[in-house]
C-alpha cells in the first residue's frame, strides 16, 4: 500500500495553474518602497528528529533564510515575525487566513512545511500567495537530504523572487573569492568558497602561495585561478570536490587572468612575451593553444559572451586602458569604451545584454555597465575603490570588491542594476576578487 504521508505530500504539492494576478515587483525601477512580505515559520505536522535538527526547528530556520534572501535583494521588506498575529498550522499552509496577514500590511505571503520522509530525506513545501486577491501564485516541493535543507530554503527564495519579479532567482548559488589577511607588505591570500549568503564557508588553499582571479567553470566543480606557487605566476585548475590542483600548460613566461568558455571546454587567459601580453585560447581536452591577439600592448581580462561567439577584453593598445570586443576566433577587434578615464576588468552578463567593468577616473574606481556595442554606459557605485565585478546568475545583481578608504580593508559588496541596493557581503576575513557561480543543479 502506498505510504499515506507521501500521498498527503503529493496531494499538497500537485501543480495547479494559479489564477492570473497583478502582484509584481518592478526590478528595473529601483525599489524605493520594497514590497512588504510575510514569511512565517514553516510548520511540521509531525515534528521529527533528523541529523540536521528537529523538523519544527528547521521550519523556523528555513523561513529565516528566505526572509534574509528576499531582504538582501532590496526588492522586498520581510515583516518582523514579532508583529505576526497568528502562528501558521499545517492546515493553514494551503488555506491561509488572509485577514491575519492583511492586518500586518503584508502584500504577499510565503508559507510552507518541513516533513521528514521514511527514506531519511526531507520535503520542504513552498507556497506563495497574493494576500489581497487571496490567490495562490506559486507552489513547489523540494526533496533534499537533511544536510541540504539550506538549499531548499534558497530554492524557495528563488521561486518567490522569480514569480514576483518575472526574472530568474539567484539565491541557490555559490561564490568563490580571495580571502585576505595580514599586513600590506606580507598579505596572505587564499581561495575561499561559500554559499551566496555566506553559509558553508571553507578555504580551498592554504595561503602558502599567493592566489588571484578565481573563476568558476560552468559545471561549478572546477575553478581556474592564478597562483604564484613556486614563485612562478601561472594559471591553475582546482577541483572543488577532490581538492586536486594542476597547472595549465607549460609557458616560459607568466600566464594570468583566466576565464572559462560557456561550454567549459576552453580557457581564455593572457601570456606575457617581450613586455606585452596576448590572449590565448587553451583547449582543455587537447591542450592545444590558439593566439587570439597579437598587438604590441597588454591585452588581458578576456570574458566570453554567454553564446560563446564574442569576447570582451581590456587593452592599452590605444595608449590607455580600455575595453575591446572581438569574435571568438580573434577577428573583428574593436574598441567599445570611450568615456573619461580608463576601463578595466570587464565581464559579460549571463543575459548577454550588458558588460560590467571597472571605470577608473582621477584615481577613483567605480563599477559601471555598458552595452556590448559601447552605448549606454552608466555608473552603479560611487565609492573610493570598487573593482572586479562579477554577475549573479540572473544578470541583475553584481558582486564586487571594495577597498575602504583610510583603513585599507577590503570587503565584498553587491549592487543591483539600479545602483540603489549596495550592500556588504559578510566574510570571515577581508575579501576580494569574487566570482559568482551559475545556479546549482
């Protein structure tokens, strides 16, 4: 006979086409009044002990993570649970008392449950409601191992974000960056990886060798970076699962600024020769290389478009550091940045519509975006030294590093495309040179 609990979960999570609703957040307008949203603790019909904790306690933690994710986007204002006039019961997950949520001025409600399954997994149910129209907008269930309960919270956050903004979410993702500590003259830099909200933080390298510019492969299990191991600066690969590291190629001079192609089969990076630097394409399977640039200048920081057909890079071939775009085979090289000052560290948006970069004017570094044809340049930040941008998987948020004037401390920050929501991303030590992963599978 079919397990009755699984039957109940199936009935609760049957996909239903929700009625059309007008509740929507405009992600492009720069929310001055974020949407009030209620996210009460997710109840558990039968509180059960699991390796990750009691399901009732997990339900409260899942809700807290969802609130933090939505608040961090700048588009939502989660209501303080202390203001709630009711505690959600399992029965109210699918039949909310909307009057109670209108009382606390919530426009949207995120509810759900956490249940332990006989096979040791957990099911986290996620529901989104329009409080005023009393309509269900979305529902989905996520079955995870007890250790993966945080991912279920991130996936629920992505569901809510996507339904209310019309854009893909970005919460179920990771960040790799350079963790820094020590005096300026003897700085220790090592690779570190964490969830996008700072959880599950761990160091990947020991700090014995200086590391720079980590970048994810599309499969997220491999990271490429530059290391000064054995006093020889060159590009390396790091397998996140096994911890195995290997150098890329055997070049007589320095190799640096690596980045993967969209299919993960090619590495683009720069190699120095006779005082200049050119960009190479390195086939990971065959280890064959192709030279893409050949100017008597420094060509570096290649970043391919999401379709793999073009590459943006920086070069000083015109006498000053600027952005250029070329075809993937190196042909059709043309300059796209012409504003005041210099332009550096470009990275193509996952959506293909914009390129983020560092605009340097009069010693001040700021994060900017520009269209691939060179039009529409605009600044997103206005601090002293912001640099090294990287895109969230949805192409609507940018992570970067900021050096704080006076203290010299380096921190990770994010900003959305409106430039309004500039916030700090907490790290155990100083953090620089971040790279955002695609959404986790």
